[in-house]
């Protein structure tokens, strides 16, 4: 089972409202991180074995209640290829 690193970011918008985002660490999150403003901050990094597990942790952090997966595949374990790609950069 591949445990991938996930990053939680907070980035204030032009009105000062804090926007939160969950992304994969490593090269799969590079494009997103390139869009962050100067005031962005990395809140935490955690491991998860599937999209659903990552979202459950993210929802819990922000008190958003129980995460309900949109697709059954959200519970599928991450592929080992994704872990190998992440490990080349982290």
C-alpha cells in the first residue's frame, strides 16, 4: 500500500479571506504551488493511502464534518507508481 504525502496550504485572497487547499506533495503538486501568493503558508503535511483517506483528514482539520466520497474509486489505494514519482522529489 502506497502512503503518499499530502500538503495543506492556506493562502489569503485579495480580500484577505483565507483559502485552504489540499494537494499532493512532490511533483504532482508543483503546478498548484506555483499559483500560491506570497502570503501562502504550508499548514501541515500528512500521509494517506487513498484520496478518501486524505479528504477525511482534511475535513477533520477544518471541522467540515464527515467526508462523503464522490466516486467509489476515491477509496482505491494510491498506485505504487505515484509513490515512486513522489519519492524522486521529496
